[in-house]
């Protein structure tokens, strides 16, 4: 067979790093090995796979097609390797935990320490996404277990169970024009800039939460950024009540009654159907324990 997995790994590394030298560095190979492998594959296939311009290497149309299909083979080989190791030990070689960006990864510090004591052979990876992007991480196998907001996309292929709910409050800085209003209707709200966490989904339909039609929106990557910008008076919007509680008590944020309040958001645990690894089982036991979610909310509130 002319195309090997090793050759596909080299082509993938060249494309990602943009040069043969960059691929050699990330793969811990000498550059001559990278050059020889590509040249031999181009000779065997009778096509040019990369355009070379100085140190930079750009895939040709044939190279892009080979990379597109080859990456499917690389992922399949990786998944096969993971399954074989799992059969042997029961523990996944790598486990990815996906968190909605509302929750900073620092909340899991004690859990991570306990996990490493139980499974020092499993490499742990934390993934932070927002809204539909969190669900997409599960469907794309970038995460093995989620703490995600709202119900997942249709189509199935995963198991869900509710973890807890979060209440939201509409809040602005004391200097914001809406701060002195007793009640704000949708028409007036649309006149003021909103600060919103951007949905990180690449493929799934993005969610928009608590925004008015034609309203100016300042998009941020996570809830921590949204909170900071609203505190600075740069916009308005809904915040998780635990996050805003201390600032409202201190008067650095003002809660405003709006015509269309945001319903409580339910957060779910979710994992792919049929997954049975020991790391998944460990994290499910840990996150299902009584008081875990409530403890997160208390820490977000600083209590």
C-alpha cells in the first residue's frame, strides 16, 4: 500500500505547521525524513502534494483532497487504538471533559486532583465552549462528557441527565441609562447595547439568548468577560444570579425589571451512547454527588 498512516501523520503536520521544518519539530523527526517521505509518496502517486515557496509549504488541490480523506483515517486509527487500550485496562488513555463557559475550570481543581489519584494513566483534557458549541464538542468527539446549557440538538447519539438550574437577573452598571428605570419594555431595551456570550458552535445552529431584534450586541467569549464589561458600563444583559449577587449587594451593579425575563437555565450532564470507560464512570459519580452543582453556584457567588 502506497499511503501509510505514518505518511498521513506527516502530511497533516506539514499542513498544520505550514512547513516541513515545523512538521519535523512537532513529530520529533529530522527534516530530511519529512522531505524524503513526502517526495517518495509524490513519486508513488504521481502527483504533487505540496507547493514549496521558501520554507513555506502549501498543499495542492490533490494534497488537500488527500488530507481531507486521510484525516478521517487518522481519527479512525486513533479511536481504534483507544478502544484497544480500554479493553486492556478499562481506563481511557485520554478523557476530555467539556464545560459550558459559565463555569471556570478552576471550580474543578479538587476534582482533578482526586481524579489523578484514581487514574494516573489517563490524560485529562478540559474543553471550554459556549451554548451549542458545548454540544458540538460532544458530537465531534472533542469532549467525552459535558456540563452543557439547555437541551442538546436533535438526532440522539448521546445520554443526558439534568444537573441543576441557574437563575438569571438583568443587570447594568449604576451609570447605565437603564439603571434608574423601574421597568423596561422590549422596545426600549432594543435601543441599548447588549453584552452577550457568543455561541462557539462551528456547525450547529448558534443560540441567541435574551437579545432583541436589531439590538446592538457586543460579543464576548465567556461569562467572565460579559460580567466584567457590564460592570464597566459597556452594555446590559442577563447575568447568572450567583455571579451578579455580590455586585448587586455592593451597588456596583443594579438589577432591572424587564418585560421579558430570561427563564432559568437547566444544565445537563451528557455523554455519548454506549461509552463505558472507567474515567467516564468516575466523573459521572463525582459530578452526580449531592451538592456538587450547588457548590459551584456558591463559589460563583463568592460564598
